[in-house]
C-alpha cells in the first residue's frame, strides 16, 4: 500500500512538472510571436517597407519593430533597407469608445542599407582618415509619429485582431540634421525631414 501511494505521489509530481514545463514552454513561444505587423510607404526606409513588432511593456506604450524596405530601380534604387524602430506613446486622446489618438509618439530608429555601394565606414585608402565621418550604410534617425488606433473588435466580429491603426511619421537622420545646421540658409526643413505613411495591425 505504501509502495502504491509512493508511486501515485511520484506520478502526480511528474504530471505537475510536465504541465508546468508545458506552460513555461508556451510562454517562451508566445514571447517570440509578434504583436503587430506594419506596412509603410516612404519615410526614409524604402519606397515600401513591411515588418513586425513587439510590445516592450504590458501597456503597449513602447514598441520595437523590425522592418525590410525596398526602393525599386525606377524610384532611384535598387536599394534594400533593414530597419529597427523604437517608439514611445506617452499619452492618448480617446474618441468615444472605438478609437484613440496618439498625437505625438517620439521614437528612434536605425536603418542599414545593404549592397556593394554601401559600407560601415569610408575607405581610408582612397580618402584621408576621418575626412568623411558618416557611414554610407548605417543611418540613425529620430522620429515623431501621430497614430489613430481603432478597436477592431468594435468593427469586426470573431477576429483575433485587437486594433488597426493608421499613422504618419516625420523623421530625420544625423547627416541631414548636421547638414541643416551647417547650411540652414540653403536647406529647408522639408529637405531635412522626411514623411512616411503607414498602417499597423495589432494582435
């Protein structure tokens, strides 16, 4: 009888550990599942770009997105651009019960241009060391976004989509900004800041 009880106890503990392992494994899997997908037109990261993103906190105020963009040859390419974007949504303005507006979302992002004509630094053989201080491949940016987020469950029935949003983004990079500071009489703000339009689907 004691042996049977020990076996039952051992089996219970084993099942309990397996269930915990399964839950932990599911949590680890869910961590890697993107919380949103994005499609964007223009905005310094491609004529069209697409990607996915994650929430960095439970409220979703901070997000990290990974995107790939392309500029076709007909538009000045062929360019392939990989981008990592961070955005912060400090506050929102409710619109009844079906949508909210994030009026000013500050952010930063880094874009990487891939190709034989781009490099992380200038060739010191053909140019004096330090003559060109910027990278041809890597561009750090600052950005400001306005986003309208719609509650998808108020519009669509039986959907796993939580929100659908539309946004516009203005951004500039370190090269444009310094060029403007040094040549503000000849450069205008419209030449320094770029505009992008996009849509996000949140899951």
